[in-house]
């Protein structure tokens, strides 16, 4: 992924700092969950059940995986994550305009660092009857383009969701059409552990709508 030195592993969800330097740790959230929980071949679940399973798998990852951002001493008592009610209206098809030949951009992070990212394309979609776009990214020196990183902000940030925004991960498709499901929007790792260094969504990815879907703040944290 990014050119961060030998022996340092990237994590788009956040970067752990060690010895005063940004130490890249782990793998993208959904990849880590998939590696932690073996997938079984079965008939497709109804959509609400798919989301409930995704949430249960993530809770297990946060409590049990060595890649969890939750400090080890707190994992056994880590409460289940809190979500908005499942809302299929926040699941929408999106078309990706290819912008992969653009120059790298500097994406600030939660600890004041700069992450070099490359804009792969722009997703166009409709939400609640309104047109929107979100840019999709990979690390600037990433050669594996099979997974896209979509950080975003919306009108719930700072009140109902983490002030630094939320993330989506998308598997690359051959058609350029994507299943953009905000019910799978998640908080970055730095929300759970300040030692992680998380990319801040750029201004182009600020949605002028309240996305009341996906992960949200617990009532005690608002």
C-alpha cells in the first residue's frame, strides 16, 4: 500500500502509532473480518438478515480478533456496536466514473499526518430522490485495485455519528456498477482507539443529507 517503510502494514480504517511514528497496522476492516470469520457456502439470506449477520460478525471481530482496534484489556467487556435501524432506502446502485489516471492527493488524517491517496473514480448515485457523488480511493502506491475506499461525511456527524466521518469499502466490479449500501457504513478505528491515524474524508465527499444508516454513536457518547 503506501510507502511507509519496510515491515509496516497498512490499514485504511486507521493507522496505529508506535514510538512516535505512524506504524501501519492491520488490514481493511472488511478484509480483516473475513479473515477472522470463515465464510460458509449457503443460500443467500434475506437482506435484513445479511445486515444483521454483518453486524454480529463485526462485533465478534471487535471483541476477539487480534487485529481489533479495541485495547486488549477492554475487549472482553466491549459492548455491541450501535446502529441506525436497517433502512433499504439507503442502499442504492452507483456508477463509477473512472479517474484512475489522476495525480495522487494529500488526505489529512486524525493525528495531523498526511496520507497519499489516489482517486480511482467518482461514484454517482441517487439517495432519497437527490443526486450525489462520492470519490473512491486507494493508497497512492497501491497496485491491487480490487477494493475501493470511500470515506464520507454527512449531516449526522458530530451529533449522531463520529465527527470525523464514516467509511465504506467496496469490492471492485467489472461493470463499474456498485451496490452502495450505507447500512454498512462504519466508524474508523481511531473512534475506538486514539492511537490509530485515520484519513479524514475530503470536502468532495461531504454529503448534504443526514445518512441515518449504518453505525452510530451510543447514546452515552453523544
